[in-house]
């Protein structure tokens, strides 16, 4: 199957089927599928740390093996705002702990996080060749988790940031697929057994313990679901306001075959 689009962005709430849909689309289009949580993501800095000159020197001092130091330096990306390095399993525990204190997601203040995230998108867009990609989570979910959930920004602030990303990737002919969830509670319950209570506890803590959750007095499963409902409403509003071709697929988990056929038809247009 052929499409004029070069970058497909799959978005939606947890348990909406993003990963499965992204893989299906990538297979159908023969695109590269880059899943959520990929450490070497071409457009995202998940599980990376941003280090200034003094912090970089401290990090390097924690590596006594020359080969490890060489690998560490080779993996680093240098930008005007600092050096970005991955937090990897091979690193000794003291170095991992040090880097976690400088983690881009979840730790950095917004005035440091925003420019380094946008620069990652710019580098990706500028180096875009003949490759074709399907991404999930990085266009709406991750920005909303940071701007809304972590920093309690208003929808306009989130929209402005996501709009900057949209402008950067506009030359890549992007297309967004949003998997809308009608019954969010049932959807979360359906994956609870698969992902376990530890997962549920972690996502509840994140959504209720951030600035948005605290400001709105959220707690427990009910608080988590309330945060997801508001996040989905905001994401859909933001998406409709962007100048990016997109499709909103309602409750795709109810009939995946029909949902995927709807998506592929939109991508043929």
C-alpha cells in the first residue's frame, strides 16, 4: 500500500491500542515502527539526561574503565544547552543514579526541558531522508504528560508547545491517528491483569502526584481516570486545532479490523 504521508503519529490514552495499531500500520506501509520507550528514538529523549559542563565532568569521573568512558562519550550528543547522554543498563549504579538526577523527562525544569526536546525534533526533521516512520506517544501523550500532568499548564500552553513540534515536522508530511477511548475505566481495567498492580500503582502515582493531580485533589484509581478523561479531551481539542491531517478512530478496541481498515483508507486519500 502507498501513501503520500511520510510520518505517521499514533496517539491515544493508555490501553487504547497504540502500540498494536502502530505496528499494523508500519507493516501495511512498510514503514519503520519506533515504539514507545525506545532508548535511541530518533525524535525523543526518553531515558536520557541533560548535563552541563560541570555535571558532565562529574559523570565522566564515575567511569574508571577506559572502554566504558569511550562508550559513554560516543553515545553523547552535544547541544548548545548541554550534553545529552542515555541512561543505560551497562552503566555502573553510581553513574545511573547520578544521571537520573538530571533526567530530561520527570526531573528537568520546563525551561531546560522544552528547548532540548524541540532541538531533538529539529535535528530529526533536518536529517530526515528516505526513511518513513510510525511513532506512537511522542507527539501528544508525552508532551501532555509533561505540560499538563507534571507542570499543570493550561491547555493553551500545551497547545502552543505541541504546535511548535507540528511546525517543525510539517515538511515531513505527517499524519496523526488518534485512538479515542469511550469507556476509559473499562479500558484500564482490561489491561490491569496484563500489566499488574505495580503498573497501576505507578500510573496512579504519576497522574495524581504531579502538579495537575495535586492542584485538583486527585487520588487513587478515580483520580487517575479523571485525569485521563481530561487529558483525552484536551488532546482531541489540540489535535483539531493543528494544521496536520488526521483521523480520530472511536473505540478501536471494539472492532480492530474495522478500525484498521478505516485508518488505512484515510492514509490512501
